[in-house]
């Protein structure tokens, strides 16, 4: 039988989100129903609300979540009722050209639930990133459930489902930060500070946080930045070079997603260094770089999508580091809020007042 739950729905572009009754069907083959405990408020949810993803309203928002599996459909063997899971939006198919080559983290055909959750009148909902976790319960493909240590705080562990994984993965997986490297992170919001934490985990010797907001620079120092640059009063490129012997950083991670900061990242890296773009740009943005500089500086220009993560590998490992006290996921949780407070949380996020607001259900 289907269930009625409360969820946060975006009905039309430009309108505030609202709490509505959502109908969650019983799980079909390969699906699972998860009782959500916590869900982080991510910029991507705001992009859905504002029409920046697509126009398939109404949306059931929320995707950065942890909870407990309530029921599973036929053929599900990776999880069972009672498992504590972090939800992910990369449920690998195992069959596409990337998976066949052993590159599951690049899967081109990730799975979502076949059935749709609906409003009371039968209107189908589009779940954010195939998850829809600003709700008391949600229906997902079983592969979107990753079991982790149940002793972990749901508010902290759930953040691995998107932003924190994106930042840590940008440093560790995409950027390949190694012991003794110098790293600069431009943009010290949630994703950028996760990149700072990832660089610290990887053993970087010098970690430089760059931002316009002194609060965010203070957060960066807390997550492991050895130096910070206030871009309001300093040229980031010159400052990063000065802090790295005049050469530039081995890895520069751009966590803003804007042409100006990407250009700064390009010129702030050392010769043969690596630039990682993890900030999400808008469709209208363009960059212009001298091709001779692209050729002459060598190295790598990379984009990091979901931190090039493999949830089944990375979520349990990072949760273990958290429970061992080696990764401060709690530090990313600025506040816990109720299901009716998401619209206000969007406003605080836009102002830069929080790293993460977390809805507790």
C-alpha cells in the first residue's frame, strides 16, 4: 500500500516552496523506501526551485540525506530493512561503456526509481536528483542506498550524499592531491571547505583558502587551511604565488563556478599543475584563455562531477574517518531546522550565513 507523508514541494518557478502531502508507493523491483532522518539544504535544491535545472515542475526537493531503509522490492540484495544508509545520486548501472571499462565512478546510466511519487491529486513529482528527500519517506532505486556505520550522526553522514563528497572528491579523487603538495581552494563555502578538508586528509603541506568573506576564511582555517587570502584586498593569483615560492600551487580547486575565478585558478597553479573545477557554472558563462598559455603551462584542466566518487567505496570510508575523529563532518552542520523552514534556509545560504542547514525529520 502507498503511504502519505509530508514533503517540501516546489510547484512553479519563482514561487516559495511549500510543505505538501506526498504519496509514496510501495517499492517495486529494485526499489527501496527510506525513512529520512536528515537532509542537507544544498544549492542544487535552490536551482531546482528557480528553474535552473529544468522546468519539470512540481519538484520534490532534497537529496543530501541519511535515513533507515523501511522496505525493499523484489530482487534487492544490497540493503535490507533496518539498514542505516546515505542516499546517493550515482547508482551505477554496471553495464554502460564506463562501467564495462572498470570506471564505475563515471557511470553514464545511473539508476533512479521506476515509480513516481505523487501529490494527492495524482500529479507526478520530479524528485531532485532522483531522490526527493525533504520528506518523511522517499522512494529510490536500491543502488542509491549506501550502507554506512550506524553510529554516525545522520546530520553529519547525510552531507556525504552531495556537497561534502563533491569537495573532498575534488581534492582526493579528481585533483589527486598527494603528500607534500601545495593546494589552493578558491571559494570557501560548503564544497570549498570540504576540498580543504580533503586536501588535509591527503597530506597536503600547504593549503590556501581564498574567499571574499572573512567568515568563510575562518571556517577554512578550522578545516585545515594553513593560509588564507582575503580576495577583497588581495589579488588571489599573486597571493597564491607568493605563498608558494613564486611558482603557484600544485593543485588549484575552483569551487565558485565563475569565469573570473576560473581564470584566477588557471594562472595561480604551478607549471604542470592541475586545475579542478567543482563549482557549478550557469549555462550562459564563457571563458576565454590564450591557447598558447593553455599549451605552454602544461598540466591538467579537470572538471569534478560529484567528486568523481564511487559511493559504495567512498561513503563508508569517509564515515569511518568521521567516527574515528579524523574528519570533522559535524563542523559543516551550521544549524538543524524543521521541514517547514527550507525557504528561510535558502535565504541564509544565499547570504553566506551557513555552511549547511540540515532538515531533521
